[in-house]
């Protein structure tokens, strides 16, 4: 996981949180902290790790990916 943290650091984020798997890739949420406070800055960002490469996702697709972990099916 240290390579994922380094990848997030290179994008200006301090750390990551493992969320689970999505479409065959491990998903990490990028975390920005300042003075031990967690901030949400701009569009949500996540990192996909398919085992071969890391992908930074910070567009409409990030909402779809993150919603799969946070939204519950009310049906």
C-alpha cells in the first residue's frame, strides 16, 4: 500500500483509506489533512489499483465508484 500512499502524496494528498473493490480493482479514497483536520477539497478523488498500475480518478466516474461504497440500496 505504500506505493498507493506515495501516488496520493504526489497529487498533494496526505494519505489514503482502503474502501474495497470495484470492477476488479482495489479502491482507495484520497485524504487531505491539515492540522489533523480532514478536508474535502474539490471533486472526490479515488485511486484504483488493478495490480499492474494505479489510476487517479477525479471526475464524474469518481462519484459512481464512491457511491458504490457509501450509498445503500433502499429498494
